[in-house]
C-alpha cells in the first residue's frame, strides 16, 4: 500500500474509505492531494477485495475546492496545459474506478470539492451540507470534465443556474434537483453510508461492475469530444482582467466588478 501524505485509506472488509486529509485547510485540493486521489483511484484497478469505495473529508467539511493559495512555479505553455489538466485526470480516475463509489458529504463541497461527488455513483449528504461551483465568480470556467457530470444529474437549466451563478445550494434543494441521492441528519450520515455501502458490497462484484461500466459508457459517450478544450479555455480566462478581478475580490472579501475584459 502506498504511503500517502494527503489522504487516508481505511479498509473494512469489502468497503474502503478514501479520506481527504487536509482538515486544517478545509480539505482544499492542492496538487499533492489531487495526485494522491488520482493514484489511489487507479490503484483500485488491481484491488480485488474492495467492492465499494467511499469518499469522505476529514474534519468539518468535505472539501472547499481547489487550493487558491497554492503557489505554482512559472512554466511554459506546454507544461501549463498539463498542470491545468491535473483536475480532469483526477476526476476521470474516479469515474473509472470499477467498484461502486459513494460520496459522503458534510459541511461544504465547493468547486472541485463538488466535482468529486459528481464523479461517484451515489451521493449521500448531511442536512448541513452545501454544494456549489463558485468558479464563475472568480472569472473562470468550470473544468475537470465535471460540467457534463452535473448536467446529467440535474438537467441543463438547473446546471446553468448552479454553474453560471456560482451560488451555494443547500442539501434539500440538491436532493429535490437530483444532485443528491439521500439527505440525512449529520449524526445519521455514518449509518446511511454503511447501509448503502453494505448493500452494494453484498452484490455479485463482476456483474455489478459490468453494469456500472455499461451505464457510464451509455451516459458519457460524448464527454471527451465536448470537453477536451476545457484546460485551454481556463488558460485563456487566466489571462483576462476579469479573472484577476475575481481573484482579488475573493481574497479581499468583496463583490467583484466584472467588465468583460
């Protein structure tokens, strides 16, 4: 087993829990954390004991999203494109886990922290949970191959509302929309996750995993054709005045003034 710095793997029988382990930073998705999630997700391909993978966050929140405080070294355009694609590789690795995947959401799940649950097969949240995609308020597009995942869960109109306005939506609203599969009181979250995970862990693994892969293939056939330029789009917005204004407003805790430049 790999020795991870930013995640913890907890194995109980046929169920493995992958814990995002940066609670001091609200489990913000640093490049190191994302690389470990990607690697762990790939490692499940050679794990014949695990039948269900549960994604959770340590501490008070699932994940606050991409770590905006992380300082990235200046690199040429070739390497920038590869750096920008890290999130998409992580999400793709999660969607390609053959075992059943369940996200247990509490606290906030924002931006990339909301993308991870959409890459899972099922999502159970506590009543206090809020999810959202605030990227647009920073002057950037939603990346990480996650736009079609959201659209499939809640439909085009609600996806436009959720992604284009960047609001935080509460758990009950997200349950009504179909973004979440179940909402329970915070103290009942562990029990709800255990119940769902145990049911799927008791199913015949080969048949269950083949069904999952077939359903995913049917529903995501055009994803790569449509989303292949999202990293380039993000590189373009990164050079805009609106992006600089959005980032400044975020750290200064004020409303941004976008001008379309």
